[in-house]
C-alpha cells in the first residue's frame, strides 16, 4: 500500500472492517483476507475511477486522501468524503460511521435489485451519482455577520434560509424539507446549542440522515471527535475557505442524494411479484431467494408471531384478519430501516432481515417493535368500535459462519418466546 493510505487503512483493519487501499502503482488493492469491503481509502483520482467503473465495487463508499483543495475533485468523482491522511484515529472512525451506513444501504440496494430481477422486477442504471437540483440549506447561526458571509458564498449553489435560534431551527427541520444543515459556532454557548441540535437531528426518525456541517473558530469550543460522534458530518474552521466550504457542502448534499436514490430503488423492489398476497411486505419466496443472494454477509433476523390471529379470523372473518395483518405489516415496515427486509413467513408469522446488525442491535429493534405493536389498538374495519391489540411473540438469531440459506430464519423461529 502506498504511504498516504496506509495509516487509515490500518485503522480500518484494526476495527475489523474490510478496506481497499492503493497499491504501489496507485491502483486499488483489497485488504488481504477481507471478505466484505466497507470502504476504499485512496490517494489518487485514477484509483477512484478504477473503483467507480468496477460493477462489483461501485457501491463501496470512497474516502479520498487530501486537504481542502481535493474537495472539488471529490465532488467531480462522486467521492463520499475527503480526509487528511494524518487525521486522528478517533476522528476518522467517528467520520466513518455514516459511510458505513451508506455502505450497507448501497450494498443492499444492489443485492435487493439482483434478487428482484429473478422475479421479473428490473431497473435501469443504478451506479451513477444522483443529479442534484438546487439544495435547500438551513443555516443555524446567531451571528448575523457570519450567516450573511456564508449565504453570500453559496448563493449560487443553494437556496439558503437563516435561523438565529437553534431551537426554532430544530422545529423548522422537523416540518421542512432541507438537504443540509450548517451550524455556525462563535462561542461556548452556541457550541453547546449546536451539539444539542446535532444530537436532536441524529435521534429524529425523519432527520437522522440529514448532512450537518459545523463552522467554528479552529475547533475551540468542543472536542473534534465528539462533534463527529454527536452527528456532524464535516467541521470547517472560521473564516472558511470559500472553495473548501462550497465544495464541502456540495459533497455532503451529493452523498445524501446518493443515499436517497438508493432508498428509492430498494422501495421499488416491493412489487406484485415480490410481495406477499396482501401486498404489504415481501413474500417468503422472495426472502428465501434474497438469503441466497446475500450469501454469508452479516445479518440478523427477527421472527414475529401474531398469536391471536386465528381467533380473530374465526370470530370476525377473513377480511378482519387480513386488516389486522396489513396493519401489523405496515407498523413493522415503518419501524425498521429501509435496508432491512420485512417479510411474511406464513399466515400469522412475519420476519425482519437486518443487514449488518449484531445480536444487540437486533434486540433493540425487536423490543421497539414489540413495545409499539403491544400497545397500539387496531380497528378491524372502518365501522368497528372495538379495536384489538395484536398478541405478539418474537425470536431472534444472528448469522453464523457457513450458515446455509434459511438456517438464520429457522433459528429465529425456534427462539420465539
């Protein structure tokens, strides 16, 4: 590996993450022994092109090594981030978190579309970077002069709205449709408010993927790694370099658009040919086929049983039972990530396949679904004045090495309690 990428690639390796680095000739070389690659750390535009033109690697997020002047190149190449090769390890790993999520989504997009193609559901080109319209950017800044300076910088790049109150900014984000948030910090108090707003955004179910760029005076008011762990995607020093700021903002918006594009492709794979008979979630046949497509990629599964479905079907009829099933399926789908796969196993059982999720993460998802569905009354028909609550059991399992397709789901069903 060439010296510029060696340090960051070593950090990824030590963290147990697959990586592609640049070889002596500058071309991409997979880490020895890596089964599933999560990121490429590259030092030249030629090596980036090699990744982007390889269908097997096109979904891998790419980190281009360099300084701010590399941002324009990164935007042109569709790279996900630019980092200094000398970056602190904690900062690097914190900045990597959203890229790992992007890696999972992009990988699942390719696999889900590949499985859907077996059912006759096909799409066009998925590899290109999304075409950007005019981004909508909210600038949270109590410092009017700095807010105006930033607005002047990107006036031709984006539609800017300035909000001096960080709490009001949070409300606007919740009700608006923004492509990025810029937070301007000019003191300790505004730094604390910015961190609170970052945390709020990352915990919000509708905002957690929003790109956030922090602007502050030489990172004086907080620990840089903490800022990234709290949710910032990029931090720049005031006064900002006009090119670095403009290109950095464009890079973050471009990354968001790529994620949004992938999400839409995943959603489109749920079609008549791939759905269960009620059309709400994927069929068991599709789930089994997708497990074959996935191979040994990391995943967990949660199986759910609606134990009072038979009684409802006997007492209220098939339409009422189907209504309950549709509502349960809708809730389950709404409580998981887009890269997770909800499916119907049989008449009264559902399953969620969780990509890149370990046992603890699966347990959190399972308990969230159980808590919501176990306390949500559901009407069986529009004229019903006696709603019911589904009686649920669940079991979970995590992929083991050399598991054959289907074994993961079978273990989750066995674990129901």
